[in-house]
């Protein structure tokens, strides 16, 4: 089932969360604390002014409904120090501004450092379109630096026009420092 995202409410929530100076835009300084929006900035910023407006975010979110995709399947690799790492739990946590329209997706890296995701309460692999923070957990603990888990600086937009129709992948480069 295609997630029901209230684009207007989610865009307003994104502005409330990240537009710290309340000037009506999420600027470059504010994007540093918005990992998924920063990662998708070039796609969202339709007028290329280097900042995101509520309207631009709402337009981007409306595209998900138009694409009519419930889940997008892809893989991801996790490397540390240039080597692919096994047994890293990877969580794709929806940004707060997604307003619980989508669920957390999880997976664990295999011997080749590859992970495939499955969302809570879903039978099939895949991730719903949306904006996510990415958390890495090693060996069931938070032994990686906070910038990879509870204070993650990693983010990703999952969307059909960015990920393709499956088989695509992206890489996460982590470090133990």
C-alpha cells in the first residue's frame, strides 16, 4: 500500500524543526542538522538558490504520491577503513517531519558488507519513499561514534526517481573514530 503522506503538514513540520532562524528557509547552516534534506538538496531546491522553502519540500513530497510506489528495493554497502563490514545493523529511521507516515526499515550487513532493508510490518523487502536518518549499530551496541547512530549525520532520500526501480545501491562509509 502506498504510504499516505500529508505533504503540506510534513513540509510545515520540516520547517518548524530545521528553520531555526525562522526566515522561511532552511539555509546551508541549518541543513547541517538535516542529513536527509542535505543529501537531497539539489533535487529539492528547484530554483537553485541554495536554500529550501516549505513549498519546495511540499512539492518534493507530493511527487511520492504521483510515483505510486509502496516500497523501493535496493541494497546498500557499509565500509569502514575501506573494507566492507559484516554484522552492522543499519536502521533507516524516518525523519520526524514525515509524521509517522512511514515506518523504520532495518537490515544487517552480510559477509560482503551488503544490507537489504525491510520495513516493520512488511512482508517484502524495500523501503517506502521518504526522508530518513541512517543509524549504524555494531554488534548490538552503540560502539561506533555517535555521528553514526544516536546523533547521526547520515541521511538519505528514498524516491523512485533517485533510486530506480530496484537493484540500485548506495554506500555508507563509516569509521570507528
